[in-house]
C-alpha cells in the first residue's frame, strides 16, 4: 500500500488504486490533520514513489474535507505548494534514478548534474552541499527513498541528520556517525522560477576490517589434521593472512581465510596470528594451538657418590600434558620420604635425593615418565667413589704396593739409574 509522509508529523498518508475509476484514492490519516492527495491516471498499480512512468498529475493540494476527492487544481498551481513540490520531486527523482521517463503537466525539462563520488569512512561526518543561486523557490535534499530536508523543514527522523547552511548561495546538511546503510545516491533538488534542476552524488562508505569469526584455541593430539578459520568484514574487502608468531616460523602460513596443517607435529604448537587488512585499517587476533604428545625421556646419567655423602639422580622428560614421574629400585617403587629419600618434581624434571648415601643405596634405579598418551623410562646407576687415604696421597707415581703385607718400596729415579749402570758393568 503506497503512502506519503507528512512533513509536520510522523504519520503516513495511505493511498490505494481504484479499479472502478482507475484512480489513486486516499484511504485515511489522523482526523483534523488534513491530507495531501495525489490524483493519478495510470494503467498499472505500483507503490509510491514507484508510480507508473506514464502518468499525469491531476490534484496536488491540501483538502479540508477528506471525502472530497473530486475538486481539482491545475498542476502549475499545485506546484506552488512547497510540500506538494517536494513530494512530486521525490517521485520524479525515483524515476530519474531508474532511467524511466517522467512527465508532469506544466513542467519543463530539468537540468541534472552528477557530482564526483564521495568516499568516507564509517563513523565520520558527511557534509552534503549544493549551490542555490538566484530565483530559487524551493529546495530539498533526498536520499534513495526519502526526503531528508525540504528547505528548513526536517523530514528525516534520523537524529544524525541536521541542517548546516541554507542561504542564497548554498544548501548544506550533515550526517554524523556515517554507517554502511548511508551508502548510495543523494540528490539535491532545486526549483527556480524558470525550471527545476537536480544535483546527484553517490556516497561510498568505507568500513575498517573486523574479524567476526575466528577459530578458538585448540588442543589436539600429535598426528591430527588441523584447520584454522578466520573470517572478516570490511569495505573494501579485507585481505586475510595467517602466520605462526610464537615460536616464529615463516615457513608456515596462509594468504586466505583457512590455514590447514596436516599431520601436525609437536614443533607446530604455538601461537598463530590472523591479520585482516584493507585500505582503512588492520585487525589482528590470535589462536593458541596446543599439541599433545607422549613423553620422550632423556638418557639417564650414572652418578658416583662417596659413602656418607649427598647424592642426586636427575630424570628429564618432554611431554604434553606434563608427565608424572615414578622412581623404582629393582622393580620396587620408591615414594617420597622412603628411607630418607626425597623426590621432587618440577615440570619436566624430577630429582631423587639421598642425603646420606649408605652401602645399601648403591645400585640401579629406574625413572618412568607417564601421561595420558603413553610412557617412557630410563635407568640410572648410583655407584660408589672410594676416597683416597693419607698414605696413598704420600706415595708417588713410582710406588709399588705389596699385595700381602701392604708395605711398599719406593724407587727414586736416581736409584733406578744406579741399578741399570751396575747391571751393565757386570756384563763386561
């Protein structure tokens, strides 16, 4: 059902096509408010302002009696009414935008001017201005389907739209906090004493990129296939790039919305960054990828300790999730505090400490690292180191020890030389 908005209120005048007399008929509006009727002749029915292209204006006037739809006024007289002029201008412009012919009685061909496109960023303030000149009777700013301002009268209900300047030289309005819905064609219509003219301009709204759909942080098992997704909005359409930033790896990345990692290994775990960029700005978000894998344990190093001293066995394992450690001695599990032994786990490292090594402590120990994906183990030997005695320290490198008596005879270099010389003399 077509309608025309009143310039002085928010109500809408409603019209319907009468098949009986083939005319548009006014259906109603608030009582006492009056109406603006439009009498059209047409062979088809289309909603206002998309009225048929071949029509003639018969009535455009304010009626005091809502039932009186037969009293007519000539189109040139009706065009003197500013509100009527704005309504008809809006209807005509709707057809001009579609390339359809429009004619009204008593109206001469209008001058149409197309301005260069205006590009503006979302959130900024848009100023629309057109020149006026002498002998201007009516003027209005319109957008795609509605009237924003008719002279000083504001028709738009949008609080962002306001009048800036209206004088003999220019007619300027502004739209604050521009959004993507404000994009499109705007027309300044001017009625002079001689002929109408229109100035149109197309508004292009640029929108900074915003990532609207991003894969959440993932935890996967080693060997799985991984797909990361990043979707972004913006105008112009943003370019999307994936890359691994922690640890940095330039060999792993993607120049589109999807990053696929087949048969992922543990060294691919880390932080991945999605960047969406266009001519306006850049938006960046990250995804953390965790790769679970079974423990891999380092080879154990045997430890030598003197009797009665402190000894420490170390066991290190790499695993995600972190491994739990178990210590064994000859297939018997050792617990913290057992026989004065302390077991301390710190992340990937486990320490088994003897505070006073005894003869019974020497031997072979096993360390086992376990998580939900598997286990690994290694063996470590605790062996004895014999401290040298004071008599051993006094003996030089040439000392020979008697295995039975424990006594030793020391041969100095000079003594050895004399023995050799005596042996040679005896031969001669």
